[in-house]
C-alpha cells in the first residue's frame, strides 16, 4: 500500500533521479551479473499460479536490459535457468520454457540490440534446451555476433561447475590432439575455454541476487573470484531501477583490493 502511494505521488521517480545522479559520478561496473531469484515465492505470496511469477520475471528482465543500457554498463549476464532447475516438476519446466521461447522471439525483434550494438549470447549447456529455443537463440546470436557496443549473456541451462567441467574436457581434447601442451595451461589460457571467452571482460565487477538469499548457487564460479556481491531483499518480479542503483552505489563504496 505504501509502495503504491509513493509511486503514485512520484516520490520514487525523484529518488530514482537522485540515485542516478549519485552513481553516475562514481566508477561504474563494467560487467554486472544478476541472479534472477524469487519468481515462485512472489507468485505464492499473491496466491497466483507459479507460471505467473515466471512471466512477471521475464518482463522484468526486459527492464533490466534497458536500465543497463541507460547507465552505460557494457556487459550484463542474467542467470535465467540453472542445470539444477531441470529437477523441478515437468509442468513447471515446460511452462518456463514456453515463456523463454516467447521472450527469445521478442528479443529476436528487439530494436534495442541494433541501436545499441548489443551482442547476445546464450551460455550454458544449450543442447539441453528444447529445439525451438535453441534455434531462436542461435538466430539472435548470429544476427548480433558482429556487435561490440554491449554484451548480453543469457545464462540458461547453466551451471558454474558444468562450465568448468566442459572447459576441462575441451582442454583435454586439445592436448590429446596436440593443439596445446600441458605447459600451456594456466589461468589465462583456461579462461579461453569457458563460456564467457567471447567477452572483453568476463569477470563481473558486481553480482546482484534478489529474493534475500545469500549465495551464488553455481553462478559464474570461476569468473566471480573477486566480484563484489550484493543481496537484495526483494523478489525478482518486484526489482526496481532504484534497487539496481542502490546495488551500484554499494559497489562504488567498496574498496577492491583483489587480495593485495
């Protein structure tokens, strides 16, 4: 009720502008990772079917891209669906994939990608997804592969451990084929085998997780070694631009030493 009143009176817009002015005077993160969590609990709290939560969360993801473009953040990685999420009921997984396919089609026709030179890439074990989703994502990737103004990574059928295992398999294959030697393998070279190898900066400066949970849940385990973490106590469908701005402001107040 209070939130609705504040939105109606325009107080949120005033606060949003104030926050925007604040963060734009500081060092902006070049790469933000967002764990989109809380769709089911948001729906349950409103006595809605679960799919309504996922649908609302998908719409919010569109806003997230817009906010990052407005703020000039070059790279966004959104954690949409994990390898562990396949363990949910078949009905829920099917509902999620129906929404994902619909959103992928929308993204395929999103003028913002061309206007802002956004390169889109799905990262994860994409072969586990329904064929229809695979085809649409491949089409979007192909249309945007030449762009380098911004980078949107969709972590779907993704797991950080799975990514590291897949990288190790590729390295083992290249060693067996004589393409590289064991002495060539170091941390820098290993990064070239990860799903994020295409990025100019694969290491998120800031990772935001919604819903109040305080863990990474298998998200970018290699890349997040020195990421700043921010946990937001709102469910993903309720996430607002001011929540993102607050997270960035928190990031700007931290002193990053990288272990030195």
